[in-house]
């Protein structure tokens, strides 16, 4: 019998109104499989940057990856073999958790921002 792992997504909300949405809201995956999380936004086309976060129960939130339509993904301390991203258009992107394990059960969410030059 395969182990089933529950990945939970939390919708990004800002100031009571959210232009960012994620699907699916709850995702179950078989151990060893991949799980894809999708993020879209209704902001304008200048919001080309997307951040993916994860929070394990009782722990602080950590950044998995930063991605943009104009640059390669920045995984920081995260393993790019464990997480893969697609970000080809400003309005949407996806995060895939590869080779799902029990430690991957967490709250995942995305946020978006626009590039500004100061």
C-alpha cells in the first residue's frame, strides 16, 4: 500500500482582498510522486515576480524559490531537484514538489510583486 501525503496550500491574502489565488487548495500525493501547485493573479502585467513559500506546522515560514519571467529561478538554500518552477507569463506560475515525502507535508503559498527600479 502506498503512503499518501497531504500537502496543504494556503491562499495568499492581502489587506482583506486577494488578487492572488492558488489551486488546488488541498492536495494529496502518493509518496514518491510529484505534486504541482498553481498560482495566478489578477494584478497587472508588471507583477512578473513570484515567490513560493513553505511552512511546516509549528515552524516559521521559509522561502523555497523566487522566480520571474525575466530571470532564472533563485532557489537560495532549496534543492532545485526537489522543487521545480514554471514562470513563463506574468499572470501565473507553478511549483512542483518532486519525489514527495512525509516531510513535504506543509502549508505552501505564493506571493507576487512587481519589479521596481529605485
